[in-house]
C-alpha cells in the first residue's frame, strides 16, 4: 500500500451504491466487491482492529481502488458477478464452472426430433431441463427411445434418407423419414414424451392404460401387449426417479460444507417432480469463509448464467437473501423463491444434499492428501531443493510412422490439470523418428512459454530412457533453458509396471524404486495420462486421415464435396452403402460423379 493514500481517497468518495475493484501490482484486480454505500464499505477496510488475516493481506497489496457507481444495489450485484467471471480475482470466491447446462429439446418439425441441446435457445421447439450433466440427458433419451420411438437424428441426416436406418431395425425409431408412420400416431408419441418430461408421467400411464384396454377389446392383442410393456417400463422409471414429494416439482437444493480449507457446494436438481441428479462444485477462495458467505457468492455466479427454477432450497441462509431474490426474479422475469428449509420434506432433501457434499469433500481431501504425499516423496527421491508444484510429461504416439502425435500431460498439487494438456501434430520428420518428434514438440511448447512469459514446470518428465532424456536436454539447451530438472522414465526389462528405471539429468546411474513407492505411483500416473492423451489424439487423427485419403482418390471429389458427403451421409461406411440416387441428392454431386463414387466402392 506504498503508493496508495486511503485518507485522501476516502475524502471525496461517494455514498452511492456501486462496485469497487481493489487493484494490486501491474494493474491486476485482486478483489471485486459491491456496496449499498461505497464510502461506508470501503472505509471498513482501513479500521485498525477486527480485520481478518485475509483482509489484512489484501490491504497490504493495494495500489489503487477503482469505483463504478450504479443506480441500485441490484445493479451492483449483477455487475459484480460479471466482473468476477471476467477477471477471476484472487481474493473472491470463484465458481470454476462456465459451461452452459444441457437440455432435452423437442423440435417443431413436421415430424419432431428429440435430442440434447446446449447453448443458446435459438431453434423453435420445447426445452426441458436444465439437467446436471450430459450423462443424465443421454440416459433419459435412451430410456425414452425404448418406450416412444421418436427420431433423434439430425435434420441433414433425416432429409437425405431413402430407406430406414438401423434405429428402425432395433425398434428405436418409427422411420418417419420414409413414411412408415403417419403424422397423427407420431405426434401422439411426441405428446407422451413432452408430458413425461413435464412431470406428468402418471397421466401418460393412465392414457396408455386406456389405449391398452381399447386394443384388448378390439382383439388387437399384440398392440395391447406393446402398451402393457410401455406402462411397465414407465412405472419402473417413475419409481426410480420421482422425488416422492408432491410440493417439490421444480427446485434446486443447495448444500454448503467447508472443511480443512476446502469448500464444497452440492446442487440437487428436481424438474417436473423427477430427481435429475446432483452436481458438485469446489469453489476457490482465500482466507476463512462461512457457509452463508459461500452460498451468497455462489448463487449469483451460478444462476445469472442460466435459467433458475422457481424454488431454490438452501442449507444456510445468506445475509443478502432479499437482494438475491430480487436480482434472480428480475433475471428470470418471474418470481423466484429462495428459502432455508426448516421442516419436512424440504429439510430431508437438504439433509441428503449435505451428506452428499460431505462425502464428496472427504473424497477430495483424501485424494489431495495422497497427491501431496506423493509430491513430497518425489522431492526426496530426486533430491530437489523445493517441493515441485507443476509436473509436465511428454509422450510420442504413432502407427508405423503414420499421424505422429506428441502429448503433454500436466499435474499440479490438485492432481491432473486437464485444461493445460496439449497435443502437437508432428510434421516434416522421418517416419518413426521419435527423437525428431520429441525435439519438435519440446521446441514448440517451450518457445510458446517463453513468448507468453508463462511459468516453467518444476520437473519435466519424458516417457523414455537415456536416448529420449539426452534429446530433451539438448533441445532445451538450444532454446536456452537449463534450470528445469529433467527425468526419463523407462520400462524395465520385462516392461511391467513397478519395474521402471528413472534417468535423472546430471546422474549417470538409473534410479530404481520399489513398486509401492508413492513417488513411482505419481510418475506412473502422469506417464499413463500422457500416453492416453497421445493415443486418443493419434487415433482421431488416423481415422480422419484414412477417411479423407480414401475419398481423395476419387477424381472430381474436392474438399467441399468430401465434407458434404461425410456430413450428410454420416461417415465412410454409409457412403460406401449409398445408392446412386442417394448420392445425387447431395448438393454438388451430379449423376456422373455419383456413378464414379458408386463404382469406386463397388469395384470387384
């Protein structure tokens, strides 16, 4: 706080509502806060007593305070939330989840399609959700497809069909694309699905019972049996997914738990009376916070980015409850209730959510304790001066020299850091030259780190023995990097896990550890992650290359037409099975070219 004078700053400070940004070195925002009275709120930071360690640490780093005045406290809360998301200040509670949540979508086509939707709701139709994750959506879609065979294919696939696809053969679709079901019957299925997703499964069952009885009376026993099977299946789903609480139909239940300096928020989703599943969050924060403060910070960051349900049940009541209700209701354009559950059945839901949160937090703490123990063991094993905080591991993958990929896996004290994983498509080398591939990948990666002034790892790990280690050392020296410890991890003579040999830069003899060594487990984990990531990328690249190269052999079939074929017919296998009439339906494919494509795949 050397260059900041709080007395002069506070003299002319307004008492209006607004937000303030505490700025540190290099103009970096450290904290964003809102206030009903800016002068009163900011003055509280400079009191001589009753300051928490977190607040004292924040004050010592102040270089400037930026002020934005708003008309109301509600407007300040919304602006605060947006700035926290954009700036990610160190001293704010940060919800690290910016995904849009998935919905089930029923289109308004003549023969509607049902499918997963994520993102802006720009297509005409009905949206059901949101669901906690795509796994819950796919599970629901699979169950519905078995009971009500509505198409789930894209429109580009649907409009280019001339015969039923495999989904029809396994009774997961009624083939409206080729007219095997009339519009009335198809829309009946669509209506049942919409009713089920709206929480009206009992009404659907009742209607199906009526249809079953009618079929039985008219001696259409096969049809009656089909209705009976649908009813049985729906009852099973209803029994497993229904919330068993008539007064909770659309709600989220939030539970907050803090333990050992780590926070966990569990969100349980109920829509249309169905329990759709849970979502777990581990927000980042500095210093000490209470569950009330955690929920208060979580609600705007989470719900101002999506459509909130009409009811949100809380394990702890935040101090600014009234303000949160006003802001969420304004955002949703309808009344939103936030309440702390005190009586059954709502309190039972909160109890269940808190138990889940505690279990997830205990699992995370156990995992983190094990990882830190492994990092400390690795420091002792390699005799490093400081505890390594960031590990990077490189691996090379190819298939007889084809589609070579290099991968980089990254581990921190939190475990695998997936967002920092990188793949490198290797070009311009001799096939099967792993040394050249490693040289190219390391050069590209570390030149980028230097250019962007990013942090180097505390340890670089190479999947390989002395040769790969020597190549890595030489490559980094070319770039001018000599301070990073480098380790090669090679499989033993029998290539079994636990028999690895470790080659450390500056050591002539390999290090061999017992198979139960925590440090060895950590190195095996990051090596296997790098290998998995490389193999995945290599497989994807190989398939793409083989598919493209096969179509490239057909004269007159350029890149745009190849892409059209793959997109509209769904892949190489479908192209090979297509008739000439099917091919000519695709834009840019005339009869002569269609004949050429057909002849290529059907030549003897």
